[in-house]
């Protein structure tokens, strides 16, 4: 492969083709440090034409390519396997904001732009780009789109797919498709954009995108409500949608055990209630009218919810600092769980109306088969996405419990399937769930996915071993 690597160096420069183990190390291990692959090289093109040149060489030499953004994924989608035959293509040098159009409410950005960079550029232009994730300081737009990332504002603004109007893509043949059209209506054939969004780099490489922008809200209000059951949270959701309409931006469910873990491992963080409750909802309103208008709506919502006994207590943030403190409780749940020790994660979705039944029935099934296990249940209730994680019993060997991961996954995923849900709500399939999904998708659906893959990537060089 010396000839291939020499041509790569000629195409993008010696310093951007990494082959030394020490130089490649940071690109070969996944974010959770569960797996380390091997690579022929890590290449770092600086523009779309260089991406196309490298992919063209990969075709010529039959070298697989693994696209990588911020490498913050959770399903081994952005790291190579252990064969050492693939290159990792890091897109972090494609990091320009190409254009902001405040009249069209769009922004054209390159795939290597950090999500936080895009948010800030929108704010500087008096606009909002609403995608918000825990990894927003390191994840990239290309990765967000390739995995169809969700986040905390899906309830109002939708997943990444809904926030994207057009794409620039390097195909598996090394050709450049310029689909950077900032149009909200374009009925001229198959929607090629939607083939690449959520494809996890298996059909082509996203190099740039046209993103939707929105007016900056005049007010953002946050409240934490305490209640007895997930069903009460669903009743509150219906009431909030009825009373607040589209200004309801976030609606996050957290069990008491989640916040107990946060308090245990981050004792500086305190719940604003004198006692504990079984469930909590963190909700946010974003109002384009005024802070007074938002305050009136939130006060009316909380009053009605208390009168109808949907909630037992509520705390409303009266400052930006208090709002951040409430959101910190939610955002520190994964960190607290990691501090507690090993755990088995599930990123699932079920129809919103069935979330309470799913939690109750799945909890029982797991306790029957794995007594003492502890469920860490939290997530984006407004869009049906739960992070249904399972921690070992407080006493006993964590390694022995983790050895049951396949059996625990089966209980959870079978339950998700019975409730008409999905075993991957926002993290994708990657390599981690590639085989698992075959249990839950029909042969017809898998066949159509493979047909698309074969049509667009007949040599099978784009992120092999992922998704299909």
C-alpha cells in the first residue's frame, strides 16, 4: 500500500497523512474507550476536493474508508475494525462557516465545524441553531447529520434531519454532489439528502450542509417538576402542549435514582426540594414574544398541574444561573452513572403514550431475571426517547453483572419491540447494533437497505461493517 499512501500524501500534503501509531492513536479508540481498532493511515483532507481525491484513490486501490468527525459516537460507528485495512478520514479541517443568510434563515457550514461553533455563529447573526447535545463542544455537524442526532430540543425543532435543507456529499466513487440548496420546497425527484442523513457514512461522506436557522427567543424559562409516576409526566406533557403550544422546547424525564446518583457523586449539586419524589420533569419554554408572556404561561401551567394533582411540587428558575443549575442535574446523569461504575446502556424510543407501561413492565422483567439491578431511566420524554440504562446491584461484582449484557439487551430490546419502538433512538447502529437490528427489522426492510447500499457503494468501501 506504499503507492496508495504516497498518492494520498501528494493529494493532501505529507503532514496530513498520519501513519505512526502514536499519531493515529486518538482516532482509533471510541469515545467510551471500549474498543480500539487499527488503520492503514489517518488522513485529514482540508477541503471537499481533497476528500474526493482521497475517495477516488480508495476506489482505485480498494481501500475502505471510515469517515470521522468529533468521534463522540456511542455505537462504534466512527472507528475502524481490527483488520488495519481501512483509512480513517478525519474531517475536522473542513471547519469553515461558508455563509449565513438571515433572510432565508439558513447557514451553510462544512462538516468539520464543531456544533458549538455553529451555535455561536448563528447567535452572532441574531439567530438560533437549536440542535443541542451534551457533546456539543466536540461533536461535528457532519457527525450530527450522519447519525441524525437528536438532543434536548427535538420536541420543538426536530432531529438533525429536520434541521438540514441541503447537503454537499462526496460519493463512494469520489464524485462531488452539490445539493447545497437552501430550499424548503423542492419536489424534483428522490430526496437524496435523506439518504445520507442518518446513514453513518456508509453511502458517502457529507462535506457541507445548509442548516435551518430560527429567530432568537426573547425569553427562555426552565422549571423542575416533581411527581409520582411516568404516567403523571405524560399527563403534564399533554397539559403543557395544550397550554404552551410551540413554545414548549424541552421536556426531560428523570427518575429519582438518576438524581440520587448525581447528588452522590457531585454533592455540590442540590435538588431544589425538601424531599425526594419518584420522578421529575425538567421543562423549558422558549418564547419569541416576551419574558412576561412566557412567565404567565409557565405560572398557569404549574398552577393547573398542581390543582389537577399531576405534580407534587415545582421549582422555577428565576435566573440564568438557576436555569443552568437545573440543566446541570440532567446533564450530569451520565457522568454520575460512569462514576458509579460499569453499566449497560440502551438508547431506545417507544410511542410516547406507552412510555409508562414500557418502564413499568421492563423494570419488572429485569428484576425477575437479574435481582437487584438498578435502572437509570431518563431522557427526552417529549419525543419518546429514553436512555434506559441498567446498573449492577449495589453489592457484588460489576464484571460478573456486565457479563450478562447480551441477555439484558435481549430483555430490553424485546420489550421495546413489543411496544412498537426502536432499539436505537438517536445514537445510530454503527458496528455495535448492526447484527442486533436484524432481529427486529423485517427481511423486506433489511433487503431494501442493502439494495441502497449496493447501488451507491458497490465496492463496499464506505464505513464497512456498520449499519448493514
